[in-house]
């Protein structure tokens, strides 16, 4: 099996090496195949974290602080 980088192909819902689909259809690059396999989960976790940070920023500190 080829060495990385690895990509998650959103068109085929699979992990691909560099020689895969066009960049517009992929997430990555990832160093390992396993990281690429969990790309959608990583994106969802990152989005949830950033949304929580944005909400906290918009709401500001609690009163009295």
C-alpha cells in the first residue's frame, strides 16, 4: 500500500491516496490512512468546538465578572 498523504473522498465516501479524485471532492491531506478514515468525525468535532467558542464569545462573560 502506498505511503501518505491520504485523503477522504466525499464523492466516493472512501479513503484515497494522492492519485485519487480532484481536490474539490476531498478532505485532507492526512498523514495516515486511519486519520483519513475518521475525517468526517474530525470535521464534525472541530465544527462543534468552534461553534461553542463563537457562542461563548458572542455572549461575553457572565454578569458580575
